[in-house]
């Protein structure tokens, strides 16, 4: 590998901003993913991510970096939590964190930033970095320093939890949270079944195929209560199971993962998530996320063609102007020689975007999307030691009326940002370029 490759490969996806570039392809900072950026009240961009030598390595930790110029320059990553020197091998991992910004919470009118993450406490009931406590630290100085004390929050058990209540849940939150109309915080999460309920591990299946459901953490008073010991966190729905979609390859097993919630008109919410069916699904709520209707296939329009997507993150963002932006991979898992929806080394490039608009009066399928457009691609180029070609998995969006920036990992190595202008989006906006009507594709045909 020549020096030119090492120096310039981060530019392959044509980014506008560089947040982090590792020193090498095999060191402790080689794997960087789950890049969530938020804007604090003073205008600081805080970027949080999970960092390790390789994914789920024993050194996996959560870090933060700050930018004071809207993503142009970033501070060196600061570790918030991770394995300690005296931790046994495989214990202490910190992973998949998400921030909650509470404006005006402090006595002087300042803001607080909580960072909540999965903390391995020595138990592996699905995978080391998904079995863990819901742990948090906070910052009262705009992300410069973080509390030494940590605070753990509960996840209520379900029908697929371990029967031993001392075993931590299997969970992650994969996107920035949702602020409800009632000034509460809703954090949709994936819950995997305990290995005692689903023998996926014994069948040599990975987390993408493991029994999983969509659930929600409701942080009831985190925006108003200063004492972290008095925070109230509830788990929704109040039932034995969360949102389920049947695994097409294993009857009676649900695979529904990585939810993202956005607001619709009329106080409704929409939750979009990935499945093993080669398409995204969605569900609607009319009670702020306490309960959800029957999930169904996400389509370009009511009765139209399904939006194809492998088992890959596919967030739906609500833009500042009221439109929606969907990031997805526009294939059923067979792109670039992929063998199935879980073949992430092949079917996670290129990444596509489409604009959605709400359909007035539409009850069952409230959004219409335009023709998809390629946002970025890795061109199938492997990076040393990464084993993947995936691009823009676990991204985040800043859209504050000044600029629209999608921050994303490239092959879980580089952390980058790219501006998305109205002119660029015009091609995939249904108001300007509607999808041509075609006979709907049968889901059974997608599954093969």
C-alpha cells in the first residue's frame, strides 16, 4: 500500500468535513463508528462515537470530541468510559452511547449534557457490547469535562429477557433521541433476546439474525430535574413484547432492529426500522410512543413499491422545513454480490437518500418519497483490517436552519461530514420529481 493511498483514501466519499482520521489501520483508534453529533445551546458541536481496535474488541470505549466552528476543526477524542486496566478480558466495554441535551437546566441558566451508553459489567448474554447496564455521565461545561460519578437507569424486563433479574438487558440506542411534544425524551432501542430464549449463538447466527424487538425508553424528567438520582425512566410499551416483525428464515422469531422516531402532524409519531425481509418497516403511534400499531412495509407511496434495504441502519430524519430525509441502501441484500440481507461486507454501499413529504389526510402510510439518489459510495474498496466496504452506517444529522450536515463513518474508520443542499435534494423530492408509478413488488419475491 502506497503513501498516496494512506493519505487520500478518506476523500473517496467526497466529504466536506473531516472530524477524525485514525493514525493507522490497526491501532487502538482504528475502528470508529456510531457517530452521533449534536449542537449545544452555545453552538458547539459535540460528536460522540464508539472507538476500538476492531468492533467489539476488549478495548472498546465511548469518546467525545468538540467543534467550535460547525464541524471544521475538532478536538482530540476524550474517553468518557471504557475498560479499566484491572478489568478482566472482555469486561468493562463501553459502547453505543447517545447524548441528551437539557437546555437551561442549571441554576445559572446553563445547559447540561447527559451521555448514556451500554456498559458491560462482566456478563455476556448476547454479545459483550450489547449486554450491559444503561449507564450515564453528564457534563455541565459544554462537554469539556464529565462527572466522575455514574448513574444507571433501568430497562423493564420483557418476555425475552433472562429469567435472572441480575443479568443486564441486551440493548442499544443507535440514533439521537426524540423530544416529545410533552417535553419528555424518547429513546427508541433494540432489545435482543437472552441467549436462554433464542439459541442464535448456538446456531452460529450473529446479532443481525438474533431474536430482536423494538422498545422505547422514556426519560420523563431529564429536561427539568437537576438531581440525577431523581431521574425517572420508564420502558414502553407496557407489555410482554415490543414491536415485532417475523424472521422470514426462522418461523416464530422476530427480527426488528434499530428504530428511529419522528413526528407527524396530528400528534402522531412514525417509527422506521430495519428487518430481515430486504425492506424497511414502520409503525405509527398516537400516544407519544406508549403504544404502536401493526408494523408494515415502508413504501415510496401508499400502495407503491417497497423501499429496499438490507439489515443495515436506515434512519429517517425530519428536516427543519418539515420534509423528511431517509438514508438507506436501496437493495434487498444482494447488491455487490451480497448473499442475503445480513451480508454487510457487500450490501452497505452505495448509500442513497430520498426526500419524504407528508400526505395530508393519509392514515395508513403518511409519507410519499421521491426517486432515490446516491449520497456516497466506498466503491467497494476495503480498508486494511476493517473487513468491510460499508459507508455511512450509524450517521447523524445537523439541520438547524443554517446548514444541513450529515455526519457519517466511512467503513467504520474515518469520521466525516457532508453538506446537503436544497439544490442537491431537488432531484429526490417528490414535489419536484415524483416516482414513476410501477406495479408493486411482492414481498415474497424480494425474499426469494
